[in-house]
């Protein structure tokens, strides 16, 4: 039996074709828009999604987020990983 899914440090999260990350100025939040889908990002998810550029590795994202939130990687990694894996399952992010 396999353990929980993990994201390798060298993985490069990206938005697949047809998925856009946009600011919804009218509502003062960010959204991830896909074909027939919408993900409303809370402030933490917004900071994670801002770092998905198709170039930055997962490890690079974690490094940026640990600096931003002044938290250690072991604390934030499970939450970042859970969000990205959930969005991958919904075909809103590729890894």
C-alpha cells in the first residue's frame, strides 16, 4: 500500500492550457479559472498560486513561501503540497 502522494522538490508546477489565475477586483480576491470550473483562492492559496509560473520548482516555491510567512519548510510543506495535489486532481495545475 502506497503512502500519501508527495511532490518531488524538482517538480515544476504550471497552469495547463485553458486555466488562468486572475484577480477578481470587484470581490477583492483571486480566482483560478478553468473550463467549467472556478477555484476561489483565500489569501494563503493566492500566495501559493502567484508562484506558479511554469519555471519555479516546488522547492523554490517552498523557499519563497517560508520567507514570506516566516515559517519553516516542515510546517508549510504539507499544506502547500495538499493544495497543489488537490488542484492537480481537479486538472487545474500540472506537476
